[in-house]
């Protein structure tokens, strides 16, 4: 497994593999089975697999957890080597953002909702760094998890609007035995918290069942909020039932017909922010 720390070092490798079909997984490290499932998908479809590890400060607001975000590079590299990744790109911040860096990539519609409304500037940081990494890595395929469904939708729009010659592949959410979606931030939770936090997925499943039984969107949301608010450890950030393409919220009086929707939520569980979704 080759480790590259600079763009020029990576480009040298890339130029020697110019005709290879490259699969790429961008990460911020603290790797778990969700990330490794993306690696497995890449290895299934591509000649070579590249993983980047870069904690992107641009997507953190000043009051978020950039400084304490889990950094487990040694363990991450062992996991990637065990999964026979070809190259790991681990640049320093100064390699990605020069001191006079002054250009941002902004998505102006999808990024204003849900996560974007709760975390202003987040998606600008994501689309900027992903654009830069796509230009550096030049992959044929890029693999993203469906747990971050809004991010996946925005990255697909980014590729379409900016004419990247990349196929973005969404991969299913990997979960703990309890149902809790795997996330690097789960490291902030105790084992008991992880079990208790599975109420988030249970709530989304309840929403799916209610909508499939012809309940209205408004009544479904009321029942989901009630279920979450009954747990004293939980503070709801947002709860959404939205169109899966536009991310527009469905009106309260709507009953699910043929429209594809996403039920999603963000909560604070003992001050740890967790997100999850179900696509219907």
C-alpha cells in the first residue's frame, strides 16, 4: 500500500496508472465498517482503489468539533492495508489550502436545507474540498455512503454541474447491531449510549411504516417527534420528510403515493450530534 503526503507525490503515482480504472473514497479518518464497505465496493468495480484521509477544517464552524474530531491515523492505515487499498492520500492542510487560498465552491439550492440550514457553511466546505480532491485524484468512480444522504445528492449535482467525468456511487448505510448508523462521531458515545441512540433509527422506521399505511405527513411527523422527545437524552435538531430529488418538504396534508421521499433527522444525543435517514 502506497502512502502519499503531497499532491506531486500522488500525481506521480497517478500518471503511472493513467489507464487504470480508479475508485476513490474521500474520508476524514476515524474509519469504521461503513468506510470499509465503500472500499469493498470500489475494489469490486475498479482496478485500483484510493482513499484520502483529510480532516477538512473548512466544513466545521467555529463552535463545532474540529479540534476534538477523532484522529486515529495509525489504526486507519492498518485497516486500509488489511483491505488491500492501493494508495492512501494523507495531505496536510497547507497542501490542500495554500496561505492565499480564496476560492469556494457554493451550491445554492440543495445546500440551504436540512444539514445546510443547521450548519451554515458546511456544504461550501464539502463541495470545495471534494472538488479539489476530485481534481487531484482524477477517479473514474467515487463512493459515498447513504447515511449522509444530502451530501451524496449534492456531490452528484456537483459532478453534473461542473462536468466532472466521474461516476458517483451511493452505498447503503452500515449499522451497529442495534440499528444505529455507523459514524466516526459514535466514538464519543459509551456502549450504553450507542444502544440507547438506536431510537433514532427506530423512529425513522416508524415513520416509514406510518407513511406506508397511508398516514399523512403531518401526523407522521407528530408521532416521530413525540417518540424522540420522550427520551430525556435527546434534543431534536430537525426532522424532515422531503422529496428525494429536490429535498423540498412535503406538505402536512400529503399522503405518500408514488413519490420517492427521504425521512431524515438530526438529533443531539447527550450533546453528540447524530444524523440518519430512510429512503422510501
